[in-house]
């Protein structure tokens, strides 16, 4: 687009570009018109917004998760898009709550409270499989939705697109970017648990082709001792919008000073009955110490340059510098031993009572990380040999520096009882001395190329190949303790170890599109996980090659009701092979072998969109009848051969539906469902199992001019269910929560 042409920044929303182009032929515009004609010979006008907005609909049509801008129907892999409209309707403000709207997703309650997420039963590595605008967002912090336009979940192996990781899939947070028209909104929400949240989304057109967008967030709450205190700001500035060379500058900051619910220990069955292993208590009860907290934060600066060429070709180059900090002080809640309990009886489903004594252990994690990511992607359509080729190619580079600190021991935390939640007791966490214990320096380089070849009007063939080089250097900075010094896995003081990996990843797919309303696909993709994915090595993992996985999928995407409603389905078979296990047959306890293998197979179904002008609907369902450990070393902590892996529920679903009985009223209701499940790594004899559950939500909204008033009720029945699972404990889902929101658009 010529810089002299009237840019998108002066076009009100909904006005077709053709009417604005008429103005170029008016008197006074002859010079601009002549320049436009010269420019059109080499550069095609790009009038469409770079990012499709997710605020106005439950249905999405395009994505950039496949590197270039693509229609969803052209991606031969399962992709679920959670738009801002769904986030707003259900008042979802964290990554975990948003991902619960996508079936087949489960959550581990890990020892360190990381974002340990599973898709189809396979780990979504917190260190590598979460992205912001297609660039890695690897650190351990609590993500907020205030700057999301949408959330995209790509399922199955995808290392050809993203490099290391992505066995279960990848999650992409799509940021709000400057729009070509001015629009502003502010939202205030109050609710149960002293919940208060303010957000603002301010988009302002500065000049002919420049716009600024500012998003703000402040959230406070205290749910029976579990505190929420976070603030965020995101600023983006776009120059030369829609022209040959567009620049977007972004800054992002998020601070969390929240409490942390580490979890509740599982009840043990008694000799008389197995019973429910979950606590029969109110899910809002909090038993952590008053001094517990989880302080996390990030600072990010990004620049994106888009160079547009003829033939709808473009070259996008992005640089992001980021820092992440985390300081977690949590209480590991456990039942006190029998000699400290009432009547000196061990705790089980029969002896559990308000008088049951609980202990509070320590779980401290302090770390920081600095990252630099650079990626450059080329996308274009070419006609070679009388066939259309949609080509994508690019490179990416990364530098990651990670540091970990330990905290000194202090006085033991006071215990409590089941009948005394939020007792206000704690310790002086500030008295702990911090010591830098280990560091990790990682470098990565990747290059890929992919081609979507149109064989005919109905058939397309996709092929892609990627090469990755990764290196990691781990350094232990402290003298090992007496107990760990004899462990063969221990890295000695001031010692450095490292490894280098070079790997290829593949992706292929066949698409059959007999009409604009239907698209069928068959696809194959691979992925890998390195030993340094968690930013540390030991004497064994440093010598262990990467794990591998593959995903095979048959599915389809369909448009209904003149494009207002879309559905998709997929049959999938995902296999992780060469899985890392300790060698049970060797004397050396630090000898690792790539002997493990597991697979999962099932079907998924999604539907999103508008059934009629008064009825919106979103549905996501997954059925995984087959999930099995095919090979295992049998060492301690590994799941036995033939077992169903943990965190792989057979059924899971999310449903949301809203209707407009009047033009100014909307009513909505939805549910989240998950069948029974088990934590990862249990012995086959373990009786621990989380029961299946259904949680129900409701919403009512009234609109009057620029104002909208919304009432949300979360977990209508106050169901106590296990949301995040771990071998030693579980974290309950949200209790019944009432929230009232007021929104103003101007």
C-alpha cells in the first residue's frame, strides 16, 4: 500500500475499503493516485487486519500458529481457538482456567506448582510449549488473559513448527495489537472472596497510519486466606499500518504477588470402605500458612517488522527480550502421623474429621531467567509448473539463561486442623538466606521450510522439514550435601557439564477440500524432547539423547449456516517412543536408557459459532478410549507396562451456550466435565483416583447503550472436585463464585 494512500487508520470499522479508494480519484489526490498505480505494480494492498479479532465471536477463521497467516481449514492438524468473547463470557483470567475450555487437557499439581499441562495425556512442557505470538514464553509464572485476543491450542507433535518439545501440542497466546480505528473499553468486576478486577483496553489512532493500544489490569482478592494480587500493563505501537514496511513495538509487564494453594493430601481407604479419597470439605477452605506466597513476574520488549512484497508475499522478523522472576514459598499439607491424631489413629476415610491434625511442610522455589528470541519467517504464494505453492520458510535463534536459588531453613511452620482453615499462622519468610545454587545457559538455532501444494481445485499436499541445533551448559555452584555427594547423579561443586543435539523434524499432510464448506485431512508429524528441557542436567541425563514422538491424525473441518458455525473432528494416534527411563538392570542408579514407550488414541470434536442471530454455542469434547504404557524399565517412579498413563481421562468436555431473548439481554450457561483420572507415576497397586465431575456455570448480561452489566456464577453447585492431580495431593477446583461486572465502551 502506498504511504500516500488513505490508510486503514482513518477507516471506521465495517466500512469496505473500496469506498475509501474512491477518494483517491477526487481532485487534490492526483499525486497520490499516480503513486498508488506505480506501487500496485510491485506491492499488493494489504487492507486486512493482521490479527483477526476474537472479541466479537466464538468462531475463528484464521491463525498464525502455523507460522504464516492461514485459514483454519488449511491446517491438517487439530486446532482449538478460544476467543476473547468466550474468555469474557465466562470471566476467565488465567491460562489454566482458559485451557479448561478445551477438551483433552488435564493438569498436574506438581511439586513446584509449574504450569504442568497435559494434552491427550502428554506433557505440554512448561519450558518450551507455550508461546506468545509464535515466540516461546518458557518461564514458570502465572499468566493472565488481560492482553489476549485469543488462545490457540494446536494438538499433537509439532516440532517442525516450533522446535523442541510439543509432544502433546503447543499453546499460543495471541496478543492484542493496534487496530486501525479508535476504540476504548473499561471493565470492573467484583465478586465472592473479596474479588476485584479492573481492566482497560484503549486503542487510539495517532496519525494516518499509526495507532497505539494500551491494556491495563489490576486484580485483588482474598478467598478465605488465599490471596490474589496482580497487576499488568501491555503497550503496543504500530507504524505504517498496512503499508510495504510495517513496524510494531510492544512492551509487556506482569507482576503477581499471589497466595498459593499447594494442595490437599489424598485420603486413604479404610479396612471397612474405600470411600471417596477427596476431602468432604468446602472447596474454598485454605490450609496454607498466612506467610505463603507465589511472587512471579515478567518484563518483555518486542519489535516486529513486516515487509510486504508482491503476490501477497511477506517477510516477518521479530525480536523479543524478556526476563522472568519467581519466588515461591508454599506449604506442603500432609496428615500428621497417627501418634499426633485423635485417639492415635492414622487418617483414612473413616477417621477423617474436623479434629484431624495437619502439618505444613516447606516448598520453596526461587529462580530467574533471561531470554532473547529472534525469528524471521517468509510466506508467499507462487505459481510454479502450473501449480499453486503456498511456501513458508524461516529461521529462529534463542539464548536462555536460567538461575536457581535455595533458601535456608527456618523454624518449622505451625500445624493446624481440618476444622481450622485460614488460621492466620505463618513464619517469617524474609529471614531465609538465599544462595545461588545452579545455572543453565542454552542456545538454539532452527531452520525450516514448508510447502502447501495445490494439486487441483480440491486436493492439497503439505510437506515440511526442520533442522534444530541445541546446546546446553549446566553449572553446579554449591558443594553437595553429605547425602547427595554419594549419589552418582550428583554434579560436583563448581563443575560444568553440557551436551549438544542436532535433530530433524518432519510434517506432512494431505487435504481434500471438495467445497468451501468442507476440508478433510490426513497428517503425520514428529517431535522431540531434549534432556535439558527443564534447564538442568545430572551426570546421567547429560549423556542421554532426546526423546521422540509422532502424531498421526485423520480429521475434517466444516462450515455450516453460511459460515456462521464451524465444526471439526479428528481421529488421532499419538506415540511417544524412546522415552527416558532409569535403567533398572544396572548397578549405576544414574544410568538412563531410552526404553520407554506409550501411546494414546481417540477422537475429538469441536463446534463454535452462531446457530442463529440469537444463539451462540461453543463445544469441545474428547474421548480417549486407548492409552497405554507399551514399554517401561520398571524402575521406581515409572508407570508399569500395560497401565493407563495418569492424567489421561477417557472423557472430557466443555460446553458454553448463550441466547438473546431480547436485544438488550443475554443469558448463558455452560459446563466442564472430566471423567475419573489418576495422577502420573502411581504404582499399579495404588488406590488413588480422582472421581469424575461436572461443574456448572451461568451468566446473565444486560446491555444499555455503551454500558453492559454481567452476572456470572461459577461452580453453581459448589462441587468439591480434584482439578490438579499429583501423587501426594490434589488441588480442588474453584468453589462457588459470584461475580458482577460492569463494562463501558467508548
